[in-house]
């Protein structure tokens, strides 16, 4: 069974899927305001995660490395959120 999991933080929505065969799979980082998928490649002078549709910039970083650490930490938090929910469901059904 495939499950969609979501974590919203600082104006960004991290969306992933999880199933028994493939495990945790990050899918997209979206703008909370308009839902547009954000491009995580640095293309401007400002290193940021911003929405090209509604023009919001929820996160600005000092370096590209800092941005990638932020993204990795939030994917990890979403993965842990899924693991905790799964453990809780197993305890309730067991």
C-alpha cells in the first residue's frame, strides 16, 4: 500500500511517498501558499528556496551547502515522522 506523507515547515511543504517495496521516496518540495513545486537548483545570486509562481521566498541561505543540509534534515524529519506513525499503528493493531 502506497502512502503519501507531508511535512510543512517555514512556508515549504515536503511531500514523499512510502510503501513496503520501495520504502521512503522523496517526491517534491512545494510552496505552501500556491502548491507549486520548487526548483532546488541554485540559479540566481541569492541562494534560496522560493516560489516562481507566487514570488514568495520562505528560505534564504548563506551557502548552497547550508540549503542542502536544510533539505536533508527536513526529508529525514519526514522519514522519522512516518516511522513513528508506523510504529504507533503496529502497537495499536498488535
